[in-house]
C-alpha cells in the first residue's frame, strides 16, 4: 500500500484479521472484545478519511 502510514497499514491488517476471526455480527464492541485494544481505538479511525494515492 503505497502512500499509507505504518499505523494505517497495521490497523488495516488487524481489522481484517478480526473480521475473519469473529463469528457473527462484527461491531466496535466485538472488535474491542476480541482485539488487542479498547473499543474506542477501533472506532476513531473509522471517523477519519483514509488518504489514497
């Protein structure tokens, strides 16, 4: 992913991994439960725009 920050790349990899591993409905509460971070850490980046090149 050219032009993407390291934290954005790591975040996308983590989100995709969680989407594939969580059975059933996936929301921010589930991401916080099964992920390594709190719910708010997953919620905040979805409010920002993702800069593409």
